[in-house]
């Protein structure tokens, strides 16, 4: 028994055969290895994928973004949001091409594996895993804040209840989970629309600039109360309007027609998120107070309470229904981290027992293990710290995915691409440079977050270097894509 796998993975009484390919070793597995690791193909079309993309991100409209007001004021957060909107839009166009050409459950890890080999794939997959394992922690903390506003109950019991219930739903099956997720997302979107309509009559430009100006900051003004550095510091929170949209390709192996549906789904989701993000950014502080919003745990509820009173019907409605937005992202990112763990485990980069699926074609341990770790981290109550850690992982993965797009355009120009990114490598190049800038911003906001993220990354890289690169599985889809590409290159 190797790597903690159940008996029979390599056959009783047999030893694994190792095949050396460059700096990595491929380990032989039993004939039924991949049969035990099957997902539910054909469960999602482009509408469900678009819903999944919105669902990943919609919680960012309800909480998290507002901490950027404390870092940079409205002006700093506005400029940061425009930059991140450009980065995400360009990145989505690049990911749309990659996901239509390389439709595997590994998503960004699969793209980087094809472009840069096993180490590049693992580095990208690890960054994505950091993002998706930590983002639900921040969301669970924000859910607690909204529940606290509603019924006065917050903390570990709330976090545990949400982790248990929504991991449980995912264990039933992906088709059911995605349909429930789409319905929850629609409810959340309704809450956002009610909020927008409710705040429009109270909008006042003066409310956007009521944060005290830090006169010692270079370039400080009412528009930029923390000066130019405030723009930089607001970037991680501006990303919260769009963070995780790139996770749509993780559903590729459960999609009816990935070549057609992936680009449609992820681009549609991005357009919806741009509209919602812009409206919330302007109307929440503009209708109430940027000073009030800058560190509020439930900013939309706080904004409505400011203008309508504590017990107004609209306040209760957005609080109750708005929980759906946080739940939608919490629910869908659980799906995302499980598929990333599944893909890395199936290929041998993580322990192989994490990718075994049962009768419902669901990777149970890939859902449960990160969920348990996430719950433990939620006990810190540090939502803003968790955002910064998630952003650290996200920005590394964005830069790596866009680099993969550029490399594959140069290295494999003849690769079948059902969808092609408008602007080609210029588009992905701009997204990559903005991603690197966003990565640097995490050090401005929180060196503690950057440190813990770097420690996690170092541990995972050490695991790859000293163990998992000697136990990869050649038959995994991402490895087969790479093998086919290598064979085609040799023929040419």
C-alpha cells in the first residue's frame, strides 16, 4: 500500500512500477484506478456554469470589499477596482480559451501543467488550492456577522453549522448541488437589486469622501485620504468583487460541451459581476457613509440601517435574503476546492486517497478534509486576514495561468482552440502584469498574511520535491494531455 491508499489500488502483493520521465517519476496503478475517480459528466450546461461563476463571487458584494475603504478611501478603492476589473476581464478571456482547449477538472493547474510541466502545474494548483481553501473561511466569518445582525448568534456554532450542511449537500451529487446553488444565487441577486433601488434616492457625493484625510500620506486628499499608497493597499479588497470567477473551468469534466459552454459561461458571469460590483461600490458608501462602511461586518445591512432605521422592512429583507449571497459563494467555493484537490490527488500530486469517488461520483474526502481545516481557521474570526491570504494564492495562480496562455500560444500554435482570446497574448500579458502588481499589494496590506501564505507554499513545494514528483500517475487526464502534446511535438 503506497501513499496511504486503500488496499487494491496497485493490486495485492504487488509493488508499484516506476517509470522515469525527466525529473519526475510515474507510478503504475491498478486498471480500475481512474474508474474509482470519476465525476458526473454532462451535469452542467453554460447557464449553470454562468450561475456557478456568479455564485463563486457574489458574496464579495455583501462583505469584504468595504475594508478597502479603510485602506484607501473611496478614491483609492475606486481606482483599485477599475484596475482589478481590467485584470479579471482580460484574465477571463484568456481562461475561456484555455478551458475550451484543455477541459479538465484541474482548471488552471491543467493549463500550467500543459505549458510548463509538472512543477509549473503543481505551483499553479497549489496557489489555486490556497485561494479556494481560505476564501470559504472568510465567507464563513462574514456569514456569522450577518447572522449576528439578524438573530444575535455568531461564532463557532454558526461556522460549524454552515460547513456541515453545505458539505453535506455536495456529498449528495454535483447536479443537485449546482441547481441548488443557481437558485440561491438568483435569490442573492434579488437582494442586491433591492439594495440598489433602495439606496439610489439617498446617494450623495459628499458621503463618498467623509473619511478623515491622513495629511502625512503622499498625495492625500478627500478623494484619496491615505494618498497614493492607499490605492495599492486597497487592491486585495477590490479583488473581492471578482475573486474566484476563474474557478468555472474546475467544472469542465462535469460539463455537457466544454468547448462551447465554458467560454459562454465564464464570460457571461464576468459581465454580470462587473455590473453588480460597480453599483455596490458607489451606492453603499454614497448612500450612507464611507466612514461607516470602512470596517462594517455587514456593510449592506449597515448602509440600509443608516438611511431607513434599524427595524425597517427593507433592512430585514436584505439581511435575510442577503445571506443567500454569502451562502452561494460559500457553497460554490466548497465545490471549487474539492475539484482542485480531486484533480491534484488523482494525478498523484496530493495523497491519492483524496480523489476516490463513490456512487454519487463525488470526491468525499476532497470535500471533508479541507472543510475541517477551514472550520478550524474560521475560529480566528479574522475575515480581513483571510481575504489577504486568499488573494496571495489567487494572484500567483492568475500570473501562472496567463503565463501558460502566452507559452501555449507560442509553443503550440496549432493546438485546437474552440474559442480564441481577443487580443491574444497582449490581453493575457496585461492581465499577468496586473496580477503581479496585485500580489505585491498583499505585502503592503498584511505582512502576516503574506508570511503564512509563503509558509503554506513552502511546505507544499517541499512535498512535491521530496515525494509526490516520484509518484505521479501517467493516466490522469492532465498528464495524458501533456503526453499527447509531447508526442505530437516529437513527430513534428
